[in-house]
């Protein structure tokens, strides 16, 4: 039986998709001028940067993708290259969302549509990205990566989780749950 190398990433996607659902819920209201909780967007940026990007994407980029390349997948013109490009595009949308929210908090008017469009562009990109990873890339990795490299992949995931700290995921889960409970 092969060591599972994708279930931890799929589980992390579930929390990320909950955050995307919140963005998709609040951003249209922001665009209409009905939701001006700029702290929500700053909390979303914090979640995206720390949980989705530095924690989850780092596991993909530094561990799984590198294992795929080391085991024969081309770095360029490949699923790995496409995933990395989408990670970079997502970071651009997150910067824009943060810039707009900070300007709005500083009293600059007219940021609603900019923040909402940036947030929704990120949510759309990442939802499609996650689908491709869960349905195509991870199953491919499960098929092609030999058992000999799998324990090292799992160990690297475990090191990333240990470095994040035991309350890391719980902290971000609580933040998501708090916003999910809002009317």
C-alpha cells in the first residue's frame, strides 16, 4: 500500500474553500455598498497569506511540486508550472484586495468595487485552482510518485505543520467560523 501524499492537502483545501465561500458571500454586498467591514478583508488577507499561501502553498511548492519535478515532471510547460503561475496570480489579487481595504480604512472613498472585484477574482481563481489540484494534480501525483519518496514528502508536511505550531490551524478555523456565524 502506498503512503498517502495528498489527503492532508485536500483537507487544507476544505478550510480554504470555506474562506472562499465567505468572500463570495460578502464581496457582492461590498460592491453594492451594503458591507463595509474592511477588517473582514484584512482578516481574509491574513488567512490567505499565512494559511493558504505560507502554510499550504509552501507544502505544494516546496515539497510536492519539487518531488514531481525530481521524479520526471518538467518544471516548465507542465501542471506544476500552471499551478505556480496561478499561485502568483492569486498573490496579485490578494495585494489588490489588501490595498483597497487599507485605503477604505484610511477614509478613502470609492474602494468598494475595487475590493470586491479583487476578492471575487481571487475566489474564482482559487476555486478553479483547487478543483484542478484535487481532481487532476493530486491523483496524478498519487499515481506517479514512487513509494521511495513518499515518506520524505509526508515528513516534510509534518515539519511544516510543526513549524506552524499546534494552534495554527485552530486559530484560522476559529476566524472562519466567526465570520460564518454572521448574518
